[in-house]
C-alpha cells in the first residue's frame, strides 16, 4: 500500500496517526492497577501453572519435550 503512495501522502498519513495518538488519554503507570491485575490472573495462567494432562490436546503417547 505504501509503495503506491507519494512521500507527501505517507507523511500526511503519519501526521494524522500522530494527531490521533496525541489526543489519546493516558494514565500514569503509578496510578494503574496493572500489577494487581496480573497477580490476580496468576492462578489461572497456563504458562505459570501448566496445563493438566487431561486437558492438553498436545499430550500424546509420544511423550513430551523438556526444556532445561
């Protein structure tokens, strides 16, 4: 898409995008509850807890792979 556009059109598109981004309301990280949100999801996170064998579609008779 950008190949078919002139440099002026590309710059205008970038400027329009920057105007949208500058008007986006922002919240400082210090006021966010991101840490609480992530910690609240930890008990159900399959990357932390793992997936039970009966619910794992990739667990078969072949065994598994162990990363050390």
